[in-house]
């Protein structure tokens, strides 16, 4: 990276950091370009060199977080992901970005983004299910959706709380699936289910 590009990246990061500091402040209801410029020590013309409007800064932060979670899934084995090796990588990503993820995803500071982030993980987990349905119905699909949503919620809460490890959460979900839910889904909904990631 050249000197110019390095300086450009530093300025962009400075703008994002200044915005985020103000955005997560309890005192600020709405962040303005003027606020960011004052906080970052830059001129308005410098800001507009990088961004067209203030919300574009938040959009860039959210896009980066989506890119990171997508990269995490896409760089693992799509055919039969090993959940035991996936857990530490997921945990590392969350810890490195928790200053963004906790407000945006866990505290619902941006409900639309929280839904998008959670839905992506749910969709990927759904893809990891080995599903064999006797018949497809709204009730069956909704039951599976509730189960997956609950698992994702548990994983994210474990990461955010730092009390229960993600490995423990995996063991609990594995136990729930294999001990109780597998039977219920088969008997009540005609669904055979098994997480490829959670195979012991």
C-alpha cells in the first residue's frame, strides 16, 4: 500500500470511528456531518470527499459487518462444515467486532440490520440441516424456522455475554437437537433433521 492510500485509509477510518463514537453516545439523538467533522478534526470538504451523506458512513460500517460474516461462512467447507472448527472462528470474528455487533445486532440499535444479520446466519444454518420431510407445510416450515432462530439467538447471546462459551452453546444445541427435538420433529411433523456442523 502506497503512502497516499495509507493516508486515505486512515482518514476514512477516522471518519468512521468519529461517527461511531457519536452514534453510540446516549447524548446524541442524530449524528450530523458537522458533528463528525468536529470530532474527527477534519473539514466538511474532506468528509464529502469520502462520503456523499452522513448515513453512508453507517451503511459502510454495516456493509463491512455483513461482508465479514459472509466471508466466514463462504471460506468454510460448504458441503459439510465442521462446527468444531467453525466455532472458534465465529467467536473470534464476534470478539473483534463486538463494539459494532453488540449495539447493532444485540441491542437492536438498528433493528433492520439486526434482522438482516440474524436472518443470514439462520439461512446458513438452515442450509446445514439434513432435512427429509414427508410433506412440506406452513406448520413444518414455521417450526423449523423457530428452532433455528432460537439457536442463533442462543449463540449470539453467549458471545455477547461472555458467560457461557460458544462451545458450551454448541453442546447444548447438539443435545437439544439429538435428545428431544429430533424425536418431536419426526413424530409430530414427519421431519428428519440433523446439523452437519453439529455431528459428534
